[in-house]
C-alpha cells in the first residue's frame, strides 16, 4: 500500500523567511497530493493541492511542487507570518480501483513555528 | 456550506468502559471517513463508508471498534471496551464523490473528538 514520509518533523523560522516541507510517496499510481494545515484544537484544513499532471501550483504565499520521477512533493511558504504557525500534513492518494478506495494516506506532520 | 459536525469535543473514560462518537458530514457528501490521530502523528484511516456501505475497514480493530452510517448520512463510531492506547483524536471527514478523494472531491474534516482513556 501507499506510504508517505514527511520531513522535517519540526521547523522554526523567523518571520519573513521562507519555509519548505518535503514529502515522498511510494505508490507510483498516486495522482493527487493535498496539503493540510492543522491548528491547535481543530481539524486539518485543506490549504493547497496538486494533481499528477501538474509540476507546480501557486496560491499567494504558498506553492507546491511535484517531481513524479523521484516521487516527491514539497510545500513552500514565502514571507512567513506568525499566523502560519501550525502543524502541516502532506497526503497522497491514487485513483479508485479494486485495490484502492481513494483514501488519503498522510505524512507524519511538520510543526512549523514562525518567530516574530 | 456547513462543515463536518462532530460531538462530543472531549471525552474522558476509564479503560474497559465504552464510548461513542457522532458525526454529521457535509450535506450531499457520499463518502464518510473516520480517522484516528494519535498525538504527534498524522491521521490514520479507520473506516470508509460510501453512502451507507463500508468500502474499507482494513485498519479498524474490529474486536473493539464498530461503526455505522445509517441512511447514508450521520455516522457513529463506538469503542468497547476502551484501552489506554485508544487515547487519540477521532476525526470524521467527508468527500462529495463516490470514488474517494480527488481534486474535484477533496476531503473535509471536522474538528474531532479528543478521547482520553485513563
């Protein structure tokens, strides 16, 4: 089955700096890669996603890149702000088929701290 | 649109007791998921329903966990008897389509129930 590895587990940056979180996946059939942000006491919230036919996607200060050959994808946050402090999760899924029900497999999470 | 609703928000029980969690997904969402999130880890799927049928329960400890989704809408997850290692946040999520999570059918989470087993 799919396995998703995420690094680093913790990341501390100064306000205004950039932050990068990296994930690798094992299933070459995976085709959808969302990123979630989880604040204390809340459920994960979808912040950006990328499909396997796209190499990069941007949304204001956040961007995701995907390298299908290497089976890894990354989240980039520029001009970080204190409110970006949270736990970030990457995830992956492959298309519905007899051996897969389209469920998301999550990485272990990265705790991002942005220091003012 | 209203999000995924879960209750209770917190629950503290002693080991060997039973507990139940309730979830109301986003209206019209065909697929409902229960995830377990142990402190410091990513969510792990316990069970996935498509309408009111189970499509994946491979990671559900069936000797103590059970779940149902009546009429393809609300769902309950039960643990009986609870063990110390069941302490976790139980997240309910839903997606629109009937073929799991996709770009056009992303996963939406509720705020979870934090369970502490003493």
